[in-house]
């Protein structure tokens, strides 16, 4: 009997142990499953890095050989490069307005122009993400220049307190990478973040001959065919290169901050620039180098390394893409289309066959243009870029595309290159360079982008290309009509009537920002 009772006790203990073990293992499974599920549902962080006035070809990832951008090139090598990314409107404020709203430039009312007041009716993706629980921040240049309502810049709350001693005059004293590090240190670790790192470089002005201090050589510079190849232009391009490299330096430091904190694996890093370099015929102009921008996406483990995609994407597409990558539906105002599928695909080349073109345009950029119609006039343009062609419609060809000559072509930043070009006399053999940058343009322009990527030979009036022009213009205007473009609908005068919020300009004396009216 004693042995029997002892056996029963042992069996009961064994059963209890089995139950306890089973419960313990099941509990561990639930905890592990919960953690895995939580981890799988964790929202990605977003680091958006944008240069101010950097051309696509200024980055090694796009084939450049004389500007050193190792940090960005590494992200491209380990991530995804878009070869056909465009900014919709090649000037700071309107280009950035397209990014933050996810809308086409001509849909943004006053924000279509440069130096506007941003209408309060529009929503901004950084603010939308903030409402959905993201920690959001901005350092350097966000949306602008212009005015906006509310506490924060459309790109987010500002982190600009930490300063540094810049290596050259003209470079900002804002320590972008250190401010990003402070943001990371201050943020709630349980929340995902969305941060806008916007350097003010390579926007002018530059320290003259800073390239010499950096040990660069004049022979290294690449001079586009629309400029004369001389010491002045080469030196100016090398000074520009110094500031592009400064942008790369801060991108590299920001990546190290993410690595140090173990955040890089769950962070989507996007690299871009608002438009091309601040030189004549580039910034603010509807030619390839002005609106063709870099776009690199890095997302460890999610984006297949080394991919290169040919799909056409535009700045209005960025906001809906970021919203979808963060797990949210794009806001109903966003007329751009998400290219999340192009990012998450494993394919290179053409991923989405429907992305075979983009629309481009501009209205009023910098003031300094007037004629019998009044003052502060725009230079309205609409364009369509396909794989083969760039078709441009200069809607008011009687106006000066770079601003009036008596007001010193104010839609072109001051520079040694500009000074040289405007000093060329009509009798000079180099006068064609002046005309390419500052002269009036024909109503229609057509360029073969395979053979003529610098847009040097206008084919619009060649009989062999008449049908091509008609086809592209019809397609462009059909889409613009569907998008409600006031200019295409015959209501474009509204863009000239919106106030300008930059420094005012005296058209009688030409005095503004130290400029005096010239005689021409």
C-alpha cells in the first residue's frame, strides 16, 4: 500500500511538472510571438536628405568622376538608384512644395510661385506623420523660401541650435549632422521618426577659389557644352563641387549616428536635391540639368542592393510613397502616385511600364520681369519629358526667360559664370553662350534626349518632327486639363497676381538687394 501511494504521488508530481512545463513553454511562445509580431509591425523610420541646388550628375552614383560623394555613393550601391527622377518645377520653393504636399506644382495656387505664402489649406506629409505618432524634425533648409502659417515649417519642427565653424565662407554654420544626433537623443525611443536633413549647400554664395584650399585641379572640372570652357567657369564649378561634398559629409555623419544607435536597419534613407546647380541655363530653367534630380533609396534588407530603375518618378510622387511605406494611405489631396512597388520590387530597369513620362512647368520665380502687361510677371512654361524627347511650350515667348536684362536677369543667381557670360559682346564668337542662357526662346522646343541630353539643338520647327510635337503637346495638355491647371484652362493670369513675399523690387530704379538698374 505504501509503495502504491508513493507511485501515485510520483505520477501526480510528474503530471504537475508536465503541466507547468507546458504552460511555461506556451507562455514563452506567446511572448515571443507577441514580440515578433510587434517587431514585424514596427513602423520604419524615414531620413530624407535633400541638397539645395545640386545637379544629378554631381554624384558619383550617376557617373560623375570629379566630385567626391563616397557616403551617398555607398548608399546607392547598397540600395536603389532612380535614373529618371524629376522635380516638377525647378526652383526651391515650388519644387519643395511638391515634395511636402504630394501635388503637382500648378495645383498649389500661390505655392506654384517662388517666395510665396503657402496656402493653409494644404496638408504636408511630415505633419500628417506627426499626427499618426511619428517623431518629426528638420534641420537646415526645409520648405522655402516663403511664408507659411502655423508653428512649424511644412518640413517639420526645426532643429538648428547646434552650430559649427564652416570650412569656407558661404557654407552655413548649422551643424546638420549634430542637430540630427540631438533629435535622435531627444526623441521617444518607442516612436518611429521622420527627419528632414536639408543642407543649404551647394546654394550660392561660394568662397571664391575655395577649390584651391581643397587641393582640386582646374583640369578636373567638367564644363557643359552650353558654357565656354575657361578658367572662370572651371573655377566656379570646382567651388560648387566643394559644397556638394559638404552635403555628402553630413549625410555620412547622419548614417553613422543611425548605426551607432542600432537604427539603420529599420530606417528608409532617401537622397535627393531640389533642382540643378545654381548656374545660368540650369537652376530655374526648363532644361534637363535644371529639373532632372538625383533620387536614391536605401532600406537595409527591404531594398535589393545595387538596383537601378528607369521608371519616371516626380516630386509629387514622394509624399504618397512615404505615406505608404510608413503603412498609411496617402492623403486624399495627394495627386502624385506612390512608387512603393518600384522600390520594393527586385527588378532593375523598367518596373512599372506606365511610368514612361513626367510633366514639368514653372510660373513666377524671382521677380525682375516686366513689359507692357505690368510687373512681377511669370515666365510660364509647361513641358513633357519622355524616354526619347523633351517637349517644351514657352507660353509667353515675348518675355525674357531669365528675367529682364535691365534688371540683370534676376532669375539667375549671381556668379562668376554669370558675370562672364553677360560681359560677352554681340560681335564675339562666344556670344552664342550668352544667348543660350539669357536670350528669348521660341514658343516650342523639342530635344532628342538620347542624342542631345544637354538640349542644344531645337528640333521643334524641323518638318520631320512636326507630328512628334503635336502628339506630345496633345498628351501634355490633356493631362494638365485633367489636373485642373489654371494656365492650360486659360486662367493663368492668376499666377502673376499672387503676392511676392521676398524683398521688394523698385522697377523705376532697379534697386533691391544692392542691385542698380542697368542700361541695355
